[in-house]
C-alpha cells in the first residue's frame, strides 16, 4: 500500500495555498472593473502573493523531483509558473489581450495540477 510522505505533503499544501491565492485574483479584478478602485490594489498585491507561492511551489516540486524521482510535478509546476510570470508582466504592461486569457489558462492549469497532486501518493520510483 502506498502512503504519502512528508515531501509530498509539503508540495500538496503549498500547491493548495497557491490555488486559494490565485482564485482571488479574478474576484479582485472584477471588483476593480465594477468601479471599486481598491480592487486594483488588491489584484496587484494578490499577484505578488500568487507569484511568490508559485515559486515556493516550484522549489517544493524540485525537491520532489530530486528525492522521489517524480518528474511530472516539477514539469507541470514549471509550466504553470512560467505562464504566471508572463501573465504578471503582461498585467504590469497593461497588455490585457494577453493578461486575461493567460490568467484563465493559468487558473485552469493550476486546478488540474492540484487535483493530480491530491489524487494519489507521490512515492519514489523504483530504481
């Protein structure tokens, strides 16, 4: 029977926190677009939190890669973090044509990744 180790739990928890943070971003953007100018400040602060959690998740995924020899969490996290980074700078530049659709794809990608991380234990691959 497989069991989930501490390394996997850390990745799961960081990824779940990352998901909670990113879920607030469309809400804050909607507040701003509805005329609540504090929404833009919250959206900007949220972007910093989401990005920080993304990089923390990447570190945890690298540890999973090294300790458990599981590549897919690291590869998937790298893709999500790369998309978030592009999206972050597109938002700073005001390139909404890229920022909004990439935001939707990033949220969907992170939801899929978190579900996959929680579905089964990430034990080491036999050498």
